[in-house]
C-alpha cells in the first residue's frame, strides 16, 4: 500500500489493518528522520560554538578598561566581518559575566560600549 492509498482509505473511512500498519510505518519513518534532523542541528550548533570560541578569546584580549563599541571590536578582531556579528558574540560574553555593557557617546548619539568585567 502506498502513502496515497493509505490517505485515501482514511478519507473514505476504511480503517483496515493494512491502513493502520501503513500509518505506523509512516510514523516510525517520520520519527527517525526527526531524530536525524535534531542530531545534525546539534552538531552544527556545536561546530558554530567551537568556531566562535576563538573569536570570544580574541574579543576578550582586545577589551580593556576603556569602552569599545561593536564597530571598534570589528575593526580590532580578525574574523569578525560586521558589527552585528560582534554584538551577537558580545551579548553572550556579557551574559557569562566576562564583560560589561554601558552607554557611551558615539558619532551619532548613544551607543553601547563594552569593557572587561
């Protein structure tokens, strides 16, 4: 029985043993694929965190007592292409208590400045 045949049987109200077996098979295949997808996502997430760990260490080396903006950090750390990438990493660093965030005067008003904790 194909998947389409099983769906047609359900719509027609024919719940035979064959239809039930087909849907149990489909559910098992779906659960297997979902597990594989979760594992691949976890592996990618781990790889990304490992790659960013080097950037975290580089940012911590650059940070000092004088506040630096995300744009300043982007310019100082190789591997960070945009201020948004720097900000994303800095949020985690601040959450871990390794850096502090404060408002500083920038070229166009207040911006966030980061210092070592």
